[in-house]
């Protein structure tokens, strides 16, 4: 059986890693390489690295940095932020990204999803969808949550899947950084609407939150950031908790040396 | 002697190179088929569609040198993910195309076996070792490896199958035929078991 995944998210802005609340109020959390090394030891299932300044600043992805850090990541690495063309995707994959995450650009240019899927396979296309609750329900936002798109997440998820997306990274902007739990209604609505894997994001604070997104929300994976940066909880313990509650997670052999790193 | 990582314009070469280094090998990422002559082992990585992969291998002159190295000179070759699929006779991702023909069989799109299953098959899944093989030395049966793919090899001859994975009704996740090895998962991204498998391959 395919295992459910626990995926730390690293947000990168300017020269370091940050974490905010509601896509704002950024706090520095460190530098990329040491964090990747710790996550290698903690047996995370995957890592996501998002350059959250690139689109806002009109920059291209920082290929040099990806080339430096990606080969040190011995689990799959998804890279996003500022991607606008097929050529940029090719450069990121060559720099060492395993998958790429696209968000703002594809609302106006959804054909890019198809172009990437055709060239590199749909499995490396993660469409990142940032969502706010509105008076009428839910709405997708682009440019790090700053611009409304007028489209709902279920409709957009179905469109992204149809265009060739391999996975969806679904983030609740309101829950982001709050550690109050995922928006389970949103996670379930989107997971039920598509057949591609949905990674739930935004709001994880406890192991029970992870469990609920996977079991009640139907997500294939859970992304989390604040709970790993700002609390004592580790991805390894998260998976032990999930396994104890009957969620299929990756089995791994952990040496005594690694155990002491907890 | 070098561990030759074949650069044909597709795939995560830097990760494979770093993993080979971590596993004690001396990697050479090369776009020159002539470098096969100074290599003890060949690794064919790959991310992408079958037809693109084959046309790039053809354009860059790898097809005949690779076949000769594996069939005649018995140099161990490890195909990873798309690299495993390219070992087969034929695939139809991105248009029907002939493969390298080192593993008799075809590449087919996975079909979900139930409502719970999703394609692409992305994530950690178990490899059942259906046949003992040096590639699996020191790796417990049913160990999870990282997969990310929508297609898989269906070999014509069951005797080449060394690993099976329970998704899409069960697909072939590891093969060996002579010195041609293939794994559908990514050992370079499956620390720690994946590194054990790479070390085993370098010891072949």
C-alpha cells in the first residue's frame, strides 16, 4: 500500500528560511543546507522548498542555490517560486529538483501545466493552490495570497488535474502558521474532487492534525512547517504517532545514532 | 574506473552523482558515449516521457554503445525510473517508440485498481523481493522505496522480475536480466535503504 507522507515545507525569502502566519509576519528560521541535513536524519518522506519572494519581485528561480542544496537532499525535493516557463522547469530539474511546484503563473497560463507534463511527465508537476475563505465559500489566491483569482479551489483542482498536474499542494492561507489544524472541509472537498494526490497544507500544529487531514480529509500527504520549526515535535515522532493510529506510513530502519538526534 | 552516469538531457543527475559519492563510488556524469570505455558501472537515470527519453538517447548516440556494453561486455547497468523503462522493447508514453530492448517487454500506463488508488504513483511503497538478488543484500523484504511515475515495465519473461510493488494491481518494480538492472523507484532519494541498494549495485 502506498504510504501517506509527512512533508516539511521550507519557505525561503531573501537569503534565508522564514515562517510566517497567514502568509505574513515572517520570522527567520535558519539556512537551507543545515535544515536539509537535519531532515535527512529525521527520515522525512519529502521536502518542499518554496522561494516566496521570487514572483513578487519578478525574479526567476535561483538555480545556483538549488544546484548547491538539492544534491544534499537524500529524499525527494520539490522546488517552487517564480516559475513561469518550460525552460525554467528544465533548469530546475537539471539543478536537482525532483519535482517543481507552480502557482501564480498557471492561473493566466494553464497550458504551462500541460507543457511541463508532456515534456517531463505529470508526476513532476505539483500545482500549488493557496486558498482563502470568502463570504461565498472558498477562493484561490495567487502571488503569495495577495491577488484574488475569482476561481474556487474545487473547480481549479479539477482543471489542474485535467491539464496534467501530478499532485496538488493545497494550502489554507488563514490557517497557515496558526497551528490550529488544517481546514478539513477544504481538504476533503478537493481530495474528493480529484484522483491525483492532494498534499494538505496550512495549520498543522499537532500530530492529531496530521492524522485528521489524512484520515478525515482524505489527503495523500501532509505538509507542515511551524510545528517542526517552533515546537519540539519531529517528523519521525509524527510518523510513529500515525503508525500507532493505523495510518500507513513509510517503514524505515533508524540507527541508534539517529535516534539520539531526537 | 568510473561510475558513469549517462547524461542525455533528462533526469536528476546531480542527486544520482551525490548518492554515488556517498556510497563510495567515483561518479562521472558524461554526455559522451566513449566514456563507457573507462567505466566499471553504468547508471541510466531519467525523469520524463519514454518517447522523449529514447529520442534523446538516439540523438546523442547512446543507443548502440549502451546495447553493446551491456550485452557483449557485460558491464553492469542500472536503469532508474524512466531509465528502467527505457531498457524495455517498447513504450507509448508521448507516442509509440522502441526502447533499448535489453529487458524483453513493454512499458504500460498504470491503471488504478480501486477507487482509493491514484495515478501517478507518487510516494513510498513496498518492494516485495520475489527472487533473491545481489541488489537486495542487507535490505529487508517489503522495505519502502520512493516512487514517482505513471508507467511501468511489463516484462515478457517473468524470470527477469526481482521486485514487485502492490499498486495498480501489482507492478514490476525491479528487474535484472544478465548485467542489465532496473528499478522503478529512486534509490538516490530513498535514504537509507536506497543507498544500501546503490552500494550493492556498485559491488556487482
